[in-house]
């Protein structure tokens, strides 16, 4: 039986090279909406998402995020910030990130998670108040190359899954 959600999870890969095709506004809207609709602890939604589309801004983000210079080549990017006073901010914002990445992939749009906190330069550049921490910047765009063909480099199932007790055999019937 086919399961579109599982297939999206199974095939999604980190995309770091983008072609120059623009992404339609309704697709961009669905990606941001997927972030907004994500679940959060006690439904507090302690996040803010900043959409960056201007080339100058994308170039600036590529320079500010040391581990994501390729953001400069993306069609657009989303800065994901969470309120520092939220105990669950990292988990909540991470869940929103996954929603956006999977929704994009479902539309044929590639993306990646770039950076991990300590992105105060990004926060200041985007005018995000000090009460927020920038968790990551997500570049989005159509992939420049076909990737992976559904293959992922992951630990074997039996190494990361146990049944009933830790390290008991993971045979599912
Ligand atoms: C929390 C987190 C932080 C990451 N940070 C970066 C990053 O700063 N730069 C980057 O290029 N990729 C980053 N990645 C992407 C991972 O390196 C990538 O997903 C992983 O190597 C597996 O590759 P795959 O998704 O193509 O299977 C991050 C992923 C996660 C989940």
C-alpha cells in the first residue's frame, strides 16, 4: 500500500545545490503554512519564521551562516527563530522545520537545515528581537541535480530499533 508521507520521509535528502527556477508563491505559502500548523508543547507556538527572497538578503545569509554558504544560491530561505523563554523552543521549532522540509520535498522543492543556534548575526540582520534565538536557516529551491534515488546513508534498522527491551531483537511481524 502506498503511503505518501512515508515516501516523502524515505526519499527526502539534504539539498545544497539549487537551480535558478523560481518557486511559485503558492508553494512558498504552503511551506510556511506547514511551519505554522506544526504542533508545539502546550500549543504555545513559540516561533517566528522570516521569509527571505531578495538576492541581496540570501547572499548575506550565506555569509552569516558558516555551515551554509550555499544559502546564497537558494530561491528563498526561511529563518527559524524561537522564544528564548520557551523551555520547549528547540523541539517545537525543530518540528516546524521538519514540517517545512517535508512539505517542500512533497512539492519537488529541496531544502536543508543550516546552522544551529549561535546565529545572533542572522537575528540582528533580520531585525528579530533579542528575546528570540535563531535555531536555523532553511534554504529552499529546486535541486540542481537528482539526488540519492531514494538511497540514504543510515544506520541499520536493527542497530537503532529494539523491541520491548533495549537491544532485544527488532523483528516486527
Ligand atoms: C540539527 C541539524 C543540523 C544540521 N546542520 C547543518 C548545517 O549547518 N549545514 C549543512 O549543510 N547541513 C546541516 N544539516 C544536514 C545534515 O548534515 C544532513 O541531513 C545529514 O548529513 C544527512 O544527510 P541527508 O539528509 O542528505 O540524508 C543539519 C541537519 C540537522 C538535523
